[in-house]
């Protein structure tokens, strides 16, 4: 079981991360450009570095990471038991979107007292995220119209 889990994680971790941030939309027919996903990742990390009034202890950070790892392993175990046949070499059926609820907890671990950005940068981060969301919408519309014309 552990060999299957490790092989699946090693092979799919990058894809799961990208997909959990929305790279694959509408099944496998449309992929967002990687630059959009990288920019979203950077914005989320920067947002987690905004100076807050509270300070998270290292023990709490490790606890959050441990819980995230346990939940991810339980997701893999569920798919191992439900979708994977005895002859498969990797766990089948796992998609990045199943890990999306874990991302906010994972990114809170970046918050620290050594590297942080001022609270007033909130509005710039929000504006940058809105611009990226508009780019995603335009990309989806462009993809939809191009796909529609190719069908007709």
C-alpha cells in the first residue's frame, strides 16, 4: 500500500497542485496557461505573508501540516479502496480538486514574523487577483467560442 501511495504521489503531486488551483477546467478539455496558475500561487503566498496581529507558533504550524498530510493520505486511501484494482500500479481516480479544501490551511503555514509585507498591500493583492480572474474568464470565453466554431 505504501509503495502504491508513494508512487502515486511522486507521479501526480505537481499535477494535483496545479489542478487544485484550477488549471484543469471543464474536465480535461481545457487547460489554463501555467503562468496564470503560477501567478495565483504567488498571490496566495504573498497574501499569507501579510503582517497579522497574531503570531502562529511553530507547534501549531506543524500541527496544521500534519493534519493536511493525514487528510491527503485518507483521500488517497479512499481512492485506493474504491477505484484501484489489484493489478494497477498507481492509485486511480484521484484529482487535484479533492485537495482544494486543504490549500488555505497549507498556505497559512507561510505566515511568519520574519518575512512579511505590510497590511496596506491588501488592496494591491486583491486588485491583482481580480485582474487574474478577468484573464481566466476571458480565456474561458475565448476557448468556448473557438471550440463552438470548430463544432459548427
